């Protein structure tokens, strides 16, 4: 499974049309086996959805998301988790940035 976490200033963020940091975790059997860091610059939301699909991302973590984009991402088979649903998430809670959210 691949999980993409969208960050800005080391905090969970929304999908931006400006520069955003994305950390991708490759997870097998509840263990992180790989981590990639990438910067998406000046992307529109449609191109981000396409990028997620082509990167074989299974799940994304965002601070929040609007319903229309949420539907488009889900239609690609990608699960969306927002800040309000991450309180008991094992991966998110293992990150240093999670302690600033709850």
C-alpha cells in the first residue's frame, strides 16, 4: 500500500495549486518499507488526482478536502483521510508532526 501525506510548513494541509510537499510511504504488513519525498509545484487539483493515480497511491492524508475533489479521488480507488479521521491512525501518530494536531 502507498500512502501520500500532503504537508505545508511541516503541517498536514489541503490540496494546493501552489508548491506542496508530499511524503509517500510504501507499507507492507503494517511496516514502512520505503519513503519518498517530492514537491508538487503549481498543480491544479485535476492534475494532482491524475498524479496520485499514476503513482499508484492507495490512500492520502490531508487536513481537509472539498466534497467534489473527494469524490474524484475516491472514484480513482484512492481512500482519503482527513485530520478529523486520523486521531487513531497508527502511521500518522508515529510522525512527529502529529503531536501538534490533537
